[in-house]
């Protein structure tokens, strides 16, 4: 020991104990060595054995208490005091002093005071009694007195690590990090095996932002105890400072998982989750921290942002309302959030936030308030943006806000003036130059447009928009090959840019050009299989060329880490175009999950829910949308449409009745209210609504609905006359209505119906509806040969449709092919047994094949309500009677 070779000394002492286990001196010496080194558990073990072997309690018990002090074991100290046999007052006073300090460490202040009083009554000058008194003074906020007392004590006890530890704690709590680090460093040097001393030193170093010095200590701690909460907190702070966010989050998460309530760990985990787009996890952490941080703390702003991203609009508004907007950061953030609310259509909330921010900080918030006002067609925004421009004439946002407002409202003269003023203030602004070029292009002043586009490209060589505009100019001028080649060259340089790809395929007019463009992206995807951007571009290119299968195969098997809102959005569209509605609904739900603030995702999901008959699911999605996009009435109307389809007429009508007067003039509303009347067979009420809808916004769809309403109201002639006028007005575009017109003329004007169907087939030879209905018309004329030709072709095109099977089978029956007709009609009946007409046809075929009993079984199952069908049934029953 005198030579400093402690390990060799410990080995000799262990050998001595092995030879003489009852020897008290050797155990005492080994225990004292362990105590000095900071191996408090081993010290406790050896001191306890020495006591059991008959060692002096007055000497050994205080040492044993010191080893328990090192472990902060309050219960063991209580047990030691109750079973000790010390008769030396100083010895007992020291043990009571140690007990008082450990009680304070456990937050038991009253018990600590009681223990200290007992200790002082025995020996107020004992070392651990003074140490306990200093600790209590610090606890009572008498820090200077405690520090002074400890420094005095240190003069006599320089090498006591317990004293250094208490001194370090007081200095750290007082914010004296340098002094705390010094005290802890001495303690670590004296007791290198006391691992928790390393933890205290690391904590002080981190508080003092000496991260490089702290890291070896935290790494040592983590190598021994990988899940230690405080060690992981400290490591997280060190890594976060180095911007190693992912690793920092991992350590913060371990700390939190293991019981850490440290706000720093929660902030690190939350901020990193936010950076990664994991708003749900970030929100959970911020919600715990936000109530305890200052009003200007950035976590408050991130908390509001996560609430918004998760669709908790009321929560976000509540958080924003509590902001002190006299603070610039809060005001700027509130102003920016007003634009976010406007982006999703919550214009009232957006306006309220922008106005509030503007009130507190006119100069910085006027721009955003003006933009929101113009987005709501409130012309007051013009003055606000002009006010901004009077101080900042080159402001890009203010200039663009004004110019786009003018352009969107067909105020080209004002837009041109605004662009000229912008250029006057900033002659070399590339965006203003580009806008000037596009105005010239719109006016077909191609030379001027070209000069502006070239100037913009020169001002900003990386300006892709300028280069694409030059290609667009070539295309407009008829220089198609130049436009394609220039854009192809841009695509080679910017493989991940979808806008470039979009224009490339727009300019690819020949098959060779299309294949050249496809090959470019196919090869890049093959070389970079993990590049989602290029894969999406190739998929969209296939979609542009109506090659939906290839596009789907590129996207449907993407690994989870590459699936995105964009990929699911496009898959939704692709499946929709293929009429694969159930797959489209799955894709739409995935899209919605990843992009919960996109109104288009809700609209598409609701539409496909309606197409697939998932009405209740669609209503739930509509309700979610209504909580987010309260200013967008289309979601209320979509919900009403679903309720109508789900036959919840009272609920749907109540929703329609609750709409304001201006919405009730909306063509969408008129269509829904018309559908409501139709569903309840109040056809006469539906007609004026459909008529008003057609007059307000003429379309083939609106014309069809109005014609059907006329027909359902037994105004077939009026329906036909209306359709004829629409077909005449719209020409070829109205061809789809020709079939509807023919259907209305089937009964009263069969010759005209035949003419219409023949005109449809002249342009669409494979139109199954026209072929099928034409067959019935020929059968009525008793032209069975023509009828069967038409029915057979329809059957070849759509052999799975029971209505087509019925037509073909009945035609065969009339042609005398009774055996084949029976088989075909049986299939039709099995596929659609609810159809009375198909049942009657099948029964007739059975009779013609002399299967009378089976015919009677079928007829007995039919319950016709139509007089014509009742007569047919009776006629067939009569034919069964001998």
C-alpha cells in the first residue's frame, strides 16, 4: 500500500483472509481499502464480516455506515442503527450524521432533521455530523453558509470523497459548474471505483457544455449499465449538440423508457421525431413538456405545429391563442400558421390568426394577412400588400401575391403593371423576369418572351423554370423536335425532377420519342432501385401513356420505408382508372393515413367509399374531414350524398336543410336534393332542381339526370325532346346520351330507337348496351335473325352479365333453338334470380323443353308486381294445364 500498488495489496489481503478467515485486522484493512477506492458494496461485505468475527463496533460500525452512505442505502442504515452496540458517543454521532445525509438524499427532510438533532446531542463536532448539518443548510437554501462550513471542514479532511461529493452537489445546484466539476473530479480520483461519481461528474460537465470531456464518463457508465436513465439522458444531450439526431433520440428514448422524467430527454426525442415527420410521437413528448417551459420556448411552437399536423385543430388554436405575441418569434409563427390554416381551407381561423398577429406586429404580419385576404377574394388585401411594397418594393411574396390574384381574376392589365413595378424596383429579379416572359408568351410576342426567358436563365443558371420555358416557347412556335430534345437534355441532368419529366412526355409526340423518354427513366430506375423520386416519375410517365398496369407494378410492391403519401395517392388514381375500386379504396386509406391534412385525400376516399358501397366508412371519413376543413361545405354535401345512398333519408335531408341559402343554390346541392326526391319517388319535386342545375352549369351529366327525372315522372316525350335538343347542341360530345334517348323510345317509338342504336354502333361497334337493346327491338318486330345476330355479339362481349345472357337465351328460344336457350337462360336465372322477367323467360324455356314440373317450381317462386308480368305468368301457368 505504501508503494501505491493497491491491487497487489488487495490480493495479499485476500490470501491472508483465505489462510485465517477469522482475522479481524486483515478484513478491516481490506474493507477500508475498498471504501477508499469507492467499491462500497465490497467494503460493506468485509466490514460486516469483521463485525461478526468480533470486531470493535465503535470502530467498525461508522466505517460500515460509510459504505452504506456510498450506496445511499437508507433502509440498511436504519437497520444498522437499531442493531448496533456502539457505546462511543462520537461513533454513534457519525453514524446518525450519515443517516441524516442519506435521508436528505431520499427527500425525507423531517426525519433527517430528527437524526441530525440526535447526532448533535452526542457530538456536534463529529465529521459526519458537520457534513449532515451542511447538507441540511443547503436544503434550506442557506447555501453560502453550507459552502463555507464545508470548505472549513475540507481543510482537515482533504481526502474524503463523501465531503467532495456533497460539496459538488451544492455547487452544481447553485450553478457553479466549474467548482462542481473540480469537487467531483477530486472525488472520482480518490474513489475511482465509485461509478456514480463518474455520473455526477459527467452531469456537471454536460451542464457546463463540456461535452467532449463528459463523453468518456457517460460511455463508461453505459458500458456497465446500458439502460441507465441519467447516463442515457447525458449521452443524448452530447449527441444532439453534435447534430447526431438519430442516435441522440435513441438514447433519449432509452432514458424515457426507463423512467426518466427529464424534460431535456423528452425535448430531444420530440424534436428529432418532429424532424423525422413522426408528429404523433413528437406531440406526446411536447404535451408533457409544454406546461413547464417558458412562454417563448420553441417547444410551445412545435407543440402547436404537431397538433395541427395531427388534425387537432382546436388544440392547435388553443395553444396559439395562449401565445404572447409581443414576442417576435411567437408573432412570426402565429402569422405563418395563419397561412397553414388557409392552405387547408379553414379561412375563418386563418383570418383570425393573421389579424391577431397583424395587430401586434404590423410590419411583419401585414404580408400574410394580405395574402390570406386575397386568397378569400377580399380586395382589402391589395392595399395591405401595396403597403408592404411601399416599404419593400422588391418583396417576392408581396409581388407574387398581387400578381397571382390579378391573373386568377383575369385582370391582366393590373398584373402587367405590377410586374413592371417589380422590375423597376429590382431589374434583375429572375422571377419577375420570368413572369414578364410568360406575359409576352401569352400575348404571342415570341421574340420578347424568348429574350426574357434567356435573361432569366442568365441571371440564374440553375433556374430550371427558365430553361423549360424556352422549350415551351419552341413547342408553341411549332419547333416540336427542338422542344423535345432540349427537354430531354434537361431530363438527363435532372432525373429526379418530375416537372421536367412531365414536359418531356408532353413534347414526346412520336412513338420513338416516347420510347426514348421511357428508356431513360427505366434505365435510371434499374441502376437506382431505391430512388423513389425516379420510380414515381416513371410510374407517372406510364400513367400519362395510359399504361396503368406497368405504373401499378412499379409502386404496389414498394417496401414500407419507401411508401409515401405521393405513391399511395398515385396508386389510388391508377386503380380508380382501372375501375378496381376496392384496391383503390385500400390505397386511398393508406394515402389518407400518411397525409391527414390533404383535402384531396379525403375527397377521393369518400368518393371511392361510395362507389364500393362502404357508406358508413365514407361517412366516418367525411366527419373527420369536417373537423379539419370546417370552411369547406363540400364535405357536408358529400356526407349527405352517402346518407342518401345508405337510405338514411331523414338524416340526409336534415343535413341538407341545415345548409345556408347560398349553398342551397350550389349545383352539387341541387343534384343531391334531386337524388333525395328520386329515392323517395317524389319525381315531380326533383325536376325543377335538376332543371335549375342544368341551367346554372350545363353538362351532359346534368342533362342526363334531368331527362331521367322527366321519364320517371311519366313525361317520356318531354324527356326525349329535351335529349334531342341537347344532342343537337353538343354534337358528337353528346353521343353517350343517344343510348338514353333510344331507351326512352323503346316502347313508343321503336323505329327511332333502332335508328339511334344503329348510329351508336356505327361509331362504337362493341357497345354492349346498344347491341342488347337492339336485339329486343328486333324481337318485337319478329325479326329473329337480326335479333340473334345482335344478341350473340353482345353475349360474346359480356357473357358474364345475366341481362346479356337472358337476351341471348330468349332470342335462341324464339329462333327455335330450345335446348341451347334453356341452358343459357338457366345460367342467367341462377345469376339473377331476383329478376321476374328472367324467371319468366327461363320458365318458358323449360316448358318448351317439356320440363313442366320444374317450370311450375320456378313460376311459383315468382311474385310479379307489374301487370304485364302477371299476365305472362298466368299464361305460362295455363299452358301447364293439360
